[in-house]
């Protein structure tokens, strides 16, 4: 996209992730006013608040993309396994830790929960849910880096403790999905893209979904959005806006989401009322869970989103890998939490 922009050949309409949209904003490649016009035309109330927040501009006054679809991440659990062991659905950190400890039997290669520990994006995403549920963010309302705080220390200490009950080594997407699907663990942190596998090879009625909670709920989520490039002439801009408005109608967003039912989730409330969505075999198989997952977009929190301000510098911090490395160092590496928090704070500050 950057290459196309430099040659003056950037398309009028582009599909982007929320993170890449931030990169485009830094390069002044997005017409935020045109994007805002479309969202207001469709209706801000049509979207889940969390999905809309992910595409807000840094000043909170505009938008950098029109939400199209998304996915959320939480803890999936095996209902029968927990019920057989006389556990109810976990509600907080302590509940999760108790269940994970109970099911761990390393001699038989059974573990309590599958969590990402590999140095990478998934580790940052999973850890962020615990941190934000403890009101710990990487940035404050002024954009200052706030990694080394008491609240972040509590969250990282908990994540380190929880890692004692996951599979050994650096676990990432494949290891976590396989462990949950083959019964190695009764709980796993994963995105909604585990649902197609459960539909095909598991029992949809036996899967529950919870959101890590301590002081408040925090769901990690991401959206795919349509954005309008900057520098278009009036006719191009009008055509681009018309296309995005068309694709933003609930009946058309339904078709988009159902290209990957279960994995891709609605960001427009109207999709949940669409008959084609409600009657899709994958959506129906999970019953009311499908609605619960979609509505969890209202609880989305991500690092760098503070009081309606979506700081673009968070994209640079994520790209640097400093958070993922910190998580890997204290889990797989067994390093000291205090030391690694200070190191991550220093590294992030020196890179920004």
C-alpha cells in the first residue's frame, strides 16, 4: 500500500486491520472526514461500541475506518470437564487459576489451560486481557508509556503463575488450538476462529466462553475495516463512499461475515437480526453463545486505547515486540517480573 501511495495509485477503498490503519494515518493516507461521513450515514448506534472504538482517530473526534467484521478472544472451556470436576464457570483470576491447577497432571501430559507463551503477537494479545481487566494499560491518557506499574506487575505475576499449568515450551496458535481440540486442556485462550474447528470436529453444545475479569471485563478484539484513501477527486470520493455505505448495510455485512461463519463476527448489530445469519448452520449450532460472543464487542479493550483516544504510537510498540518478549521471558524463561517490567518500560521509551 505504501508503494502504491508513493506512485499515486492507491485504490479509493481499502480493507485494513485497525493496526494497519494506524500506520496509514501516520503516513496521511486516509481521508478521515470521508470515513466519518460514512459511519454517520450508516449510524454510529448501528455498531457495537467496542468495534467503533477500535477505529477511532487518536483525538477521538473522527474515525480511521468503517468496521466491517471482526473477531474477539477469550477463554474457551469444556463444560462437561469442568462440571464433572464440580467447577462452575470461572468468573475471575482466582477461579481460572484453581481450575488450571486442578486439571494439571504433567506426568500424564495433561494441563489446566493452554495460553500463548511464545514471543509474538498472540502473547501480547492474551496478556493484554488480564492487564486491562486489572486497569493496567501500556499508555496513559496523555500517551505516556506506563508498562512498569503496580497494576501491570500484578497482571504479569498472575500470567507467570498461570503459565505453570500450560504446556511446556513456547506455545503459539497451533499448539493452543491442538491442545484444546484433542482434550489435553479443558480451557484455552483463543480467538473465535476456534469455532469452525469445534463445529467440524467437536461438540458445539459443550463449549463455553468467558472473559478474563478482575476489576473489570476486558475482551481483546480486532476489526477488519474499510477505509477511504486521501487525495481523491470529488467523483472518486463520492463513488468510494457509496461503495463503503453499500457494504456497511446489515444484509451485505451478513454475506461478508458468513464467508467464515463462527470465526468472523458481526460488528453491526443489525447482522444478528438478519435471517440468513440466524439460520446459518454454524451460527445455529452454537445457539445463544453466538449472540453472547458478538455482544462481547461492547467489552473490547486494547493496549493504547485510553478514554476514547486510540494512540497511533501503540502500533510502533506492538511492532517492536517488546510486550511479547516480556511475556515470553517471564513464562518460558522464568525471569523476574520486576526486572522484565523495568526492561520493557525502558525499551519502549527508547523506541518512541
